[in-house]
C-alpha cells in the first residue's frame, strides 16, 4: 500500500467527518476560518453523507429563485447527491434528475422522502439492542474494557483507547493481548457485495485490491451484521439505514488517518495523536485508526436523526421513473438511474424551463471509482462505460477527447429539451484548461449563447481544487441561454449583475 500525500491531511472532530471538512479543510487552518467559509447548506440533511463534489444548497437556491417560478420544470442530468432536487421540491418546482451512480438516486430519494424521526429512531433502537452485545464482544479486552479506537502502525497495534464519558482514555494493554487483537479471525461476509477496483494511482486503487485490505475482519463482521439487521426493515427506513451504513464506511475502514504533530508549522507542535478521517481515495496510512464500527454507524445515524428532528414534519415529494407519468400526471419528480446521454432522449423537445447542472469536472473526481466502496457493500453494480469522466485508470479509456465529445452531445440534447430563451446554469471548473474544451465549443456546436458567469467563492479552499495546470481557484457558475435573443441575454445578465464578480466574459485564464 502507498501512503496518502500530506496535503490530504485534515483533522475533523474525530469520526464525525463531514462534507464541510472534506471540502474546506486545509492544513493548519483555524476553526474560525473553517466555519466562516463553510456554507450552512452543507449542514443538516445535506451534511450527513460525504458524496463527492456536493454543492451547498444555497448555491442551488440562488439559481432556482432567480431563474424559475413555482411549477416550472427544472432538469439536472448530473444529479449527484440530489440536493438540487430537494431545493426544487421545497420551492414548489417540478424536477427531472438523472445520474449514472446508484448511490445518487438513493440519496436523492432519501432527501425527498425521508422516514420520520420516530420511524428511524425506533429502527435504530432495535438495531442497537440486537447488535450491541455481539459487537462489544468483538472489541472487548480481557480487562472487560471495550475498545473504541485502536491505533495501528502498519500491521501492529500500538495503542487502544476506550471511551469514558466524553473523553477517550488510553488503556494499558500488554503485548500478548494486543497480539490476539491483531490476529482477529478472518471473516467472510455473507451479505452479497461486489467490488471492482481499477488500477488508478491517483486514488491509490489497484485492480487486484480486495475489500479485506481496507477493513479489519472485526469491521467486516460488524458491517455484515448491520446489513442483516437492515433487511428486517422496509421502505424509507431501510433506505435511510443503508445510506447511514455507507456514510459510516470510510470511518469504519483502515483508511482513517492518525493525525500527529499538529501545529508544527506554527511552532506549537502538539504531542497528542488525533483521530483523523477517511479522505478522498483508497489510502491505508502506515499509522491509522481502527474505530469501533458500530460507533461509526451510530454517529452517522445520530447526525441524520438530528437533521430529521430539525426538519420537522415535511411533505414527501411524489416520484416517478416514468416520463409519461411525470408529464401527464403532474408528479413532483422524474428520477432515473442511467446515462444522461440516453435518458435525455426520453424527454420531449422544449419540455424543460431551466437546466441547473454540475457535470464531472474533467478528471477532478472519478465518481464511480470513488463510490465503489459504498456501491459494493450495498450490492449495486455500476455502468462504468457510460460515465462521463476523465480517469487515470487506463483500462477505462476515459480521456480528454471522449470526455469533451460526450459532454457536448449531452449539452446538445439539453439544448433540444430546453424551452426557447430558457437558461442552462453550469457549475464548472477543471484541473486543466483543456478540460474547458466542451464549453468553448458550446456556442458553435449548439444554439446556446453565453450570458455571463460568477465564481462560487466558498469553493476556493476545497482540497480538491488544483489550479496548477490552468484550473481556476474556485468553481464557477456559467449561464447560457437557448437562442440568440439579445434582449433576453441582457435581461438575464441584469438579473445577476448585483452578484460580486459577475462577468459577461469567461475568466481570462480559461477563455479561448
Ligand atoms: C459534480 S457531480 C454532481 C454533484 C451534485 N451537483 C451535488 O451537489 O451533489 C457529477 C455527477 O455526474 C454523474 N455522472 C457522470 N457521468 C454521467 C452520465 N453519463 N450520466 C449521468 N450522470 C453522470 C456522476 O455520477 C456525479 O454524481
């Protein structure tokens, strides 16, 4: 195994890794700066799962409020976690969403139709009652103490902690006992799963990588038992529990960094070792934590419970996977799993008022490869061939040219389904100026006209921003309209010109 580059180091409030931390944390950053830069729209329901490339709800709300009116139909062919769908239905807009990643559809349905706080709480109570004794026995030492955190140096355990009140206490454990803890029996999960990893040095995955290289047998057994308990539930509660499990997987794995020497750069080096988090990619650090897997699950569950409690009773959106039912029966949402290039063909011409979308940004995030751990445990198979992304995994043949061509084909069909004078708002950035090619060709290849753009300032500190090869410091929202109507173009621009840094031209660094 290789080790993660240090720039991915980030500490969060132990296992409660959050999207804010992933998106905004930078080494040696202060909590004040972090919170100042963290939009509220990554919290609550939106904060409980670390789906890649999530954009905060405020970014969507601003566009929905400025570009649409109630009952309008909004389309996003690259749905992601589905926060845009939630904002649309909350604001009484109808919504069409597609994504090729199975977990995205699940997340979207959770946001649109969550279980009640009471339903989820009662399911969690019975899960806890059934699992707690067995899981405790897996983490119990001969002293009777139950380990919450185990610190590994490669394949040797060096420290064990338990929880005492709100504190962590290091246990004095002799070497023989640690050895028995190291040699936990192999465990073969009986729940169906399918993992497919690619040779991709960027995210440190190997084609021969097995899931038990990323998890201890103890953790695999707890995950399997949680899945058994989940099968006893149904409907929205079952979906929520499966997503809670997937949200906790990173922290249950051997990919949790042990963070030491914090503050070194400021000359106030800390002696303590803190529990970091799982970060982008499949890095198993030399020094890593194994966190009690049931605790990880329950931490995520509590986060979702709190979000549901804060949300209060909410209307459940009506969802269909059938285009004709959506258009004829006035359902709230039309959601389908699959390749947008194919799915857009199901939509009639000029049937959509506005398109709000955030496509993959070149090679910044290989979504399906990075979701393999989630989708694998949940038993989903992904259509890797249809994914629009540039990947370092050579066997996937996803390069700059296939990316540009496919994105243009999708945008061209977006143009067909959009009403005349309708707007498409595209959130974009890339690691390389080459990856802007499809946007450069958008006006010549389709009848979209560029209106203007503005930066999404909050994204400037994201750890996935990498502007060395020409990308921009922050993501941008780029507005285009269908047709050449200059009055319409001017009217849209006037509607956005109050935004700081609104510009009628592309940023110089990426303009053609
Ligand atoms: C930048 S992310 C969207 C994130 C989303 N805006 C959010 O806030 O969560 C891009 C999405 O495009 C999806 N995608 C990639 N290729 C696709 C395709 N051919 N058809 C549909 N979705 C695709 C990925 O699975 C990923 O979820």
